[in-house]
C-alpha cells in the first residue's frame, strides 16, 4: 500500500537536494498533489518531469518564489490551496540558506546576511505554518520542519545557520504544544550529513562521498507524512540513525 495515498503536500526548497528527492518519493508513495516551491524555475520544471516519470497521475503545482518576502509566502500558500481545492495535508519546511561562504564567525558576521538567513530559515517556516494552518486544521495534517545537528550544538563558524536551526527546533516544539488538540501534528527532522550543493558549499574541504545521498534519508519523512504517525507530534527525529526514533508500535 502506498503510504501517502491521496495526500496533498507542499514542499519548500524543492528544486534540488532533499526537497527534490522528497517530491519524487512522495509521488512514488501515492501523493495526489505536490506543490513545489523554490527560486529556480528551470530546476523546478525538471523535478516536475521527474515526478511525471514515477507518478504521471499526480497533480504537480510549481510556484517560483522568494521565501524571504512575506508577500511571496502568501502567494505560495494561496496558489497551493487554490490548485488543491483548499486542501493541504502535509507541509515540509525544507528551504534553507547557509549564508555567506566561507562562513564567518559571529563577531564578523555581516548584519544583513544574518537577517537574510533568519528570514529564510526561521521567519519563512513560521509564516508558512501560520498561513497553511486554517486549511490543515479542518482535516488534520502533518508539519515537518528540517533541522540540523547545528541546531543542537553551537559549532564555531556556523553562524546564522546554526542559530536559525536552534530557533526552528524551539519554534517546532512550541507549535506542537499549541496545536496539541487540533489534529495538526508538528515534528522536526535532522537528515544528517547529505551530499547536497549547500553542504558542499558549507564544507568544501570535506569529502562529500562520505555523506548520505538524499534518497537514503527520506523514509522518516514518508512516515511523518503518513497516517502511521497520526498520533506522533512534538518529536525530533534523526534520519540516519537506526530506526530514526520510530516508535516501537510502528516498527516493521
């Protein structure tokens, strides 16, 4: 049985890396509708074609947008809901900015760059959740925020990115507590080290062949989008750990 059969999903940062892989895997798992947003139109078009190869019947909505701007966030949500008949079951806040590279220490971090990273990594997920909630509360749903090990440990040189991930974890926990009785669940996932463009830019001296391919970390995201996790909220998951924190009742 396809685990996200019939669900409508919005993924940010869907043009490459983890977001792209999630779009393809959700389609393969039976998602009825996929709204994909990022800044790159041509890359999003390529993801749409890849989805067509695995799930030609899926409805794919592409919204090119800059999530650092509130009006663009409002347009993304409004377009998604209009195309999906007002329904949204899953929101994946995956879009992220690493900031300037090489990454400066906080003492030398340019203020405008600091603000820019927080706009994408923290303010945008907050606004997307806020705008999407009315549609999700009607039927229940799943919000999945992407975090990082840098959201639990203050690594030198990870600057605004690390600060933003600490904040996204705290915000996720607060949303989960406030939505406890709503039927909307909120969880956050650390995918671990992945071979993505952003990670290669962040650590150019490391060997990316030692990092996981995004296709290796999507299982937890599929679980959290599915009805298997309908009672799971307010939890942090480690995608690359064995069983990634899957509740015992859900283990196969």
